[in-house]
C-alpha cells in the first residue's frame, strides 16, 4: 500500500546544503534591513512580539484599547519575542528578525529536497531542479527576507510531513511518538491559521493507513484547543459591534459577504491559484508581454499552472500523503476570500516537483531521450538565469529606494521624514489613522488603525460596491476612535492604495473642514491631516 523509502547519501546532504546556501546568499543580497510595516502584517508580528517581550500579553498594543491578538496564532510572534528580549533596540533588531525568516527559508529548501528524495516522491534531479527554481524565485525570496510567517510555516509543514510519512511507514510506534505526531500536525496551524486542514488531513491519513489514531488525535487536541479557547474571544467582532474586526478575527469579515458569493470566490481563486502556480516559479512568463497576445499568454500560463494540480489529483488514489496534504490546502485556498498568491508561496518547494514531473511527461512525448535531456537542461538554465538577473534588478531598485521589492519611485526617506514629523509635532497619546498604521506605531509609538472596512469581494472579486466603504463610514471610524491625525502615503503592493486615496479625496471635497493638511513631504504623496470634529455630518 505504501512505497519504500530511499536511503539518503552524502551527495544528498551536499545538495540540500547547496540549495540552502543559494537561498541564504540571494536572500542576504536582496534583504533590506530596518524596514518593517510595508506589508502591514509584517509589523503586526513585530508589534505582538514586542508586547510579549514587555509582559503586556499577546495583545495588539498598536490599536486603541489594545485588544487581544486572536487572529494570528502565537508561534511566530513568540519566536520574534525571544529576539526582542535579547536585542530590545528597534529597528536595529529587525536584522535578527529578518534573518530568522531567511534561515527558516534556507532550511526549508534543504529539508524539502531531502524529504522528496527520502520518501520517494520524485527523482533526485527533479527535487534538485525544483529546489533551485524555488530558491531563485524573487517572490519566494521576498517572503524569506521580511518578518512574515510564511517561511516558519513552510518549515513546520515540511517537518510535519516528514514525521507523518515516517509514522505511517513504521512497523511500531509508542504512545509517546503518537502524541508527538499529533502535536506536529498542529504546529503549522499554530503558525498560520490556514494550516488547519493539515490536522484533519493528517488524522484521516493515519486512519486510512490503519495505524493507531487515538493518541495522535489526543496530541493534536492538547495543542489545538488552548489556542481555540483563546481565539474564540475575538470571533465575530463585527457582529458584536466592533469596527476593528479585521485585526482580531477572520470570521467577521468572511461572514460579511463571502458566504453569498462563494461561487465567484472559488472561480477567481482557482484562476489565481493556477496563474501563480506557474508564475511564482516561471517568472519569465510575466515578462513576456511584449509581442505576445495577452489572451494567448494567459492560456499558456493557466495551462502550465494546472499541470501540477492534475498530477497531484492523479496521485490521491495511490495513498500519496503529500498529494493529500496539498489538495486539502488548495481546498481552503479556493474557499478563502483573498487572492491565493501569498498562500502558495510556502508550499512552492513541494508543489514545483509535480509541475516539473508533468512538464517532463509532456516533453518526453515530443522529443527523443537524448534531445529531451538537452532541452530540459537548457530550459532550466534559462529560467534560473532569468531569475538571477531579475534578482539583481530588484537589488538595484532596493538600493535606490531603500525599500524591499518595490517597483516604484517612492523612497524610504520620505517615510522616515513623515515619522520624524509625527514624533516631533504630535502627542504620544494621539490616535493616528493610516493605511499603514502598524508601520506608524513601530516607528513613532502612536496607536492607530486603518480607517476603512476591508471588502475583499469588491477589491478582488468584481462586486459593485465601495471597496473600502463610504465617506460616511470613514468619518464614523475617525470620530468613534477620537482620531487626531490621518496619515496618507503610498501603500505599494496593496490593492487598497488607489481606493483609499480616492476615498480621502472624496472626504476633502464633501467635507472640506474635516481634514486639515498640516504636513506635506517633498514627495507630495506623503501627507498628514489633522482630523477636525464636525458637529453634524
């Protein structure tokens, strides 16, 4: 019922180390130290780490009233909190925090190679090629160099898969090892909520393999329920009257409209998953727009992106543990009302082998064996070289702007001047609204929030309604939390950037006395407004 393992040798260890070194070198080359908050979530992790390190509990100390952090699980912030305790000087300690992500990424790439070879999921050449493509992917390297949980999540996932494969193949296992397996199954979930399906998939696999499941389930329950009991306090925040449910739970904003549009969500997420399954590795496609019909390009990318998932689904009947895990993960991605690209990054090292397997199957039918090997080697070389050239281009832009992976003309110095003005001219207790409020808290100490309602159905799924709410809703946000200042500056990589700018402009037109400009940077896209109280709106 199950395949045998493959003995790892010295060359395998060297290949794993070499792949990890590629990630470390390229990640170090592309890392921009000292910048945090540009992704919003990256600053949330650092802020909650600071709260833990300062004995303030697992709380969002950047938001008025400092609510409990019940949205993001605790493993990654806890690791960052250790760094904060050892090196409490911010932003200097970001170097260690970003290096933690990079180290996790490098170990993940190496372990993925060893896992794929050890448990017979693919040939060594495919595992190495997939690892090399992943290690040179600029999007994978981006998440490897910032304070986001994707790379620790990927590392915990591959460790969990290794333990599950080992357990299923073992002839005997003690109750202690069964309990430990249950704990391992929960670790990805305690790093990112999207790891929840791995618990169910793991228990089902153990059951179908006719291995002892009771103690495994107990081990999962011991880890699973304490976090659920903590998180339940923040569930349905919007339903209980809080306007800041975005920060504290997923259920509120998922219930706010996703249930009625589940068909659109699944359709667009499927297209996004297929597109990113190709583009995250073969980024050459995204640069081939000139001279190529966009529809034709889209068809090619979607076709290539579908290849790994077709191969994965064909493996389900073979009791392929990795395939079962990936399909359970894809199911959540398709149902989740958010673009799937970010969620595919952590599984890229174990998804790419199936893409390469499918491409090899197609090429073998088109070319003779000797010609196929030449074509395969040349194709891999071209893609890796392109990825390296793109990495160099990104490095040059990073050096020019002082920002990580930002394809625009904005500069970190403009953000710094804005922070300097806030620190010098506003009271510490002032509440500041901004699209990048978490960044403002880290660099100025001023609490704040995003003064708009996230409506992913409008932002990403074509629903015809204001994507960030109405003018009246924005004003209500500002007044409810006694907001003193509104900071507006560029939000690169965010779909919210343009709608938020338009919303602010509408407020200034409809209620010209509400927002009083008090600071404009050299780069006029950076502005600070004093929020004035209006007796009647």
